[in-house]
């Protein structure tokens, strides 16, 4: 190989987004591997260290791209692993995702059965349909950690050695996963008290309760321990332990009952939006461009569903703007802002 740009795609080639309407796993499971960077360069090109690794993928068929340069400790989590677990544990699921050619993925596994009675369905031809879903974020670029259900935050409770998974929902009218949760607060009263207290960073009941996945080995005198909690950072992972952990998590998501979050959705739908919609959405702290998109989306959904605007539609308008409008926010940033918007509207409805 004489020059890296003769073999691999340029930065401009990988700056475009994939078709966000795609629904098949094949688009997500393109070939990807971690290779020593030195093996991709000409002999005349020197590296300061021999521990540089390149994440090489083929998001465009027939054209390889270097998606990231990582250290030797980097662990690639291939989408194929997620696919195998999903197809084994969640039969009949639909898939909705957004992805960039830089190797950032936001994936929703949608359960086949509609969840009824969460919010009014609307009076128009378009119905407000909600399904149970599992949210996954993955990254080949190294910019974001792998996450499940938004933050891999298994902090709800541990009872008799078992863990409780958050339950996510997918809203068909906006083709979005709903990323606001209230479930770690156990009861509506406790959640309302947390909102009234100004949404402190840590909740007293969940501050210390976390699920850990530990790999132990003998690589050093004291042994090696990697703790995977909250978010799965791409470093030193045991992929078979991760596969087993995801299998358990998916099974719990399928069997779990509807949650406090779903109850909050219903309560948001009972509170009408006032006249000053611009201020309502500006108060979510969305960037101005996204707040404008949310305002337009709120008006559109009023027409689609033929229902007066309410805080449920306002939250979904913010959700839509964050996840469907091109912007510079990372996947993690979008989800954090989504969660903040959910709490903002919940406080307006409940406190």
C-alpha cells in the first residue's frame, strides 16, 4: 500500500448519514474489524508507537473506511453481536435505527404487540400507537460508549439478587424511541418529590445500588478486574460476558410490566399546552434551531392526531427535534437532553 487515501474512503465520503428509514439489520452489520494501524501504512511511514489500532469498516459496500484510531486496549462491539442476541431473544421484532457512516448507531428493537391504554389514540386517521422497545447505542468511532436503554443505568433496585431493567417505548407516529424515564424513583410520590426538590443529581435510594458485570483474570500479580456498570466503555470488554448480560437484559425487558414512565406519559396527555408555545419549548433549553423544529412538529401532530396540543405532544415534539434534525450533538448528548425535556414537562404536569 503506497498511501492510505488510495485505499480507504476520504473523510468527506463518511460524513453523510445513512438512510434513517432503513429497517434491516444488514445495513448495520457491515464488515468491521480492528487492525494494527502500521499494517495499513507504507513502510516509509513511521508511527510513534506500535500500539495504535485502526477501526476499519465498510459502511459503503466496496469502500473501506478508517472509522477511528484507538489504543491497543480498545474493544470493538460489533452490531452483529447485538443482532444475534436480538434474533434469539426477541422474535418478531421490528428494527428502526439512525446511523452515520462515521460509525455511530442509535437502534430501537420494537416489540410486535402494541401497548394499549398509555395515551389517548387521537381522533384523526393517524393513531398515537406505542410499542415496547429496547434502545441500543453503539459506536465504532469511540466517541460514545455502548449503552442500553439510554444509559445502562440498572439502578432501580436489586431484590433477592435480581436486577430490574428499565422499559422503553417506541412511538410510531414520530418513529422515535421515547428516552425519558421516571422508573428509578419507585413510586409516583417519590418521583414528584424529586422533581419538586429541583431534580437533584442523585436519588438517595438508587445512589449506591448498581449492577456490576466483572471479568477477572490473571494478567497481573493482583489479577485483572474490569467492572462494567452504567455505560459499557469500549475497553477491555469480555464480549461473551456482554452477550450473556444482554440476553438477560432483553428477556427482562420483554417480561416486565408497564412502568411508572408509561403512567407519566398518560398524565402529560391530560395537561393542555398554553398560548405561549415558544416559551414552553424554549424553557426545555433546546438549542434555538431545535426548539423551532419542535414548535413546528407540535403543530403538525395536532393536525395529524386531531387533538389539542398537550404536554405529551410537546415532549414528543422535543424528542422528534433532537433525534430527527441534523445537528452537532452526539447520540449521548441527544439522549441526555431528551431525558431533561421529559423531566421538565413532567414537572409542569405534576408539581
